[in-house]
């Protein structure tokens, strides 16, 4: 589990591609790898990856084809920056919200506004996922727990406002319009929405023929 509080920016030092598998070598910020062990989990732009090898200040991670397809990791190049967070320990303060590191989908950054001392991202979402997005709710973008400032369910977008500290600790300040972003929906919201939808569908099912006939 992760907290959604990005702990620093790593950089991709090497990429090795094999059939169905990509291996990343990441160099970490100073001190990030203290106590890190092979087999440990690290969220890399919100994707939970397992450490396979370690050296001073660096680690390797294997990424399978399904993950490369579902996330942005298949689009990275050597030198690119990436948000990183160590797995949460028992009793850790949850400064954001609990994350699994399992990305649900990718979304597109469609506009950037920069009011004084703020940085506003508008993000376009595939239609089926908008049902889980509510203004003032939580969402994880590239592993960062953020509050939804606004959402237009009909137009299919939401906005987040970033303070200077968030820009300093993450890669968001480097993102340009058109960038793809990893999104993880807040799980309790997803469970509630799906449960209500299934319940309504179950109770309405016997009445659907009559309702369809009436609407016709």
C-alpha cells in the first residue's frame, strides 16, 4: 500500500526491452533507497513495481506487457523523470489517501492554467470512468494523491490545483498539454458507485419491459 505522498523524483538511467518485458534502471534522490531491499515495492508514477536488483542509489524493476499496455511506462525514454514513493509501513501517517499502486486507466492532460502561485491541470477522462469522479473527492495521478477541485461529468474532464510544494516534489511541473497520466480511482468511491448501480439495476430489472413499452 502507498499513501499518495510522492517522496521524490527518480530518473530513468537505462531501459532494456525483451519480448513481453521491459526492465527499468532508476536512479533515486539521495537517501531514498536507505533500507530498500530486493523484493520491496516502489510506486513509480503510481505503478507498484518490485525491486529486482540494487546498487548504490539505483534499482532495477521488471514491467510485464500488460502493465506497459495499461499505463504510461511503455512510453518512457532514458533520462525521463518519474515520481517515486516507498511502500507504506505499519503505522505510517496517511497524508494523502490509501493507494494500491494498481493503475485503472490513462488520461490526457488537455490544458494548464497558472494563476499566481498555483498550477491548474485539466484532465480528460475516458467516459466509463467519469462515474467515479466527484468534485472534492480524491484521485491519484501519477502516484500523487490529489483533491478534485472541479469536474464536468458531461464533458468528461476534471481539474486539480497544485501548490508550489507539489510541483517541487513531483514531475507535474514538467508535463505539457497532451501528456498521458496514470490514474488510480479512489477505491471506496468505486465500491459505493458500483454497489448502488448494481442494486438499482437488480431492482429495476423486472420493471424494464414495462418501462420500455411505456417509453415507446
